[in-house]
């Protein structure tokens, strides 16, 4: 990760990064395994956590398919 990349993303930024809608990100945030958290009432998603979560999802699909 470069120095200029954010450590945490907004729902809109995360949605754009992974190619889904913002409402989909809000639904994902309800999952216990999704790397989201609140700071001062603002929902944020950990960039590193999101990358790891995506890798886990891909492995699960590959192992089950």
C-alpha cells in the first residue's frame, strides 16, 4: 500500500473499489466477518481488512466450486 492510500474507506469508496453498490456495502457491513467499524458515528471499512475479506471469499468459492 502506498503512503497516499487511506487505511479506511467510506461505504461509497469501498463500493467503488470492489464494484458493488453502496447499499450492498451497507448489507455487507451487517456481517460479522466484514471489516467495518464506526468512528464518531461514521461507518468505515478497513482497506487491508477488505482485501483480506475478498481473498477469503474467493478461496471459499474456489474450494467449494
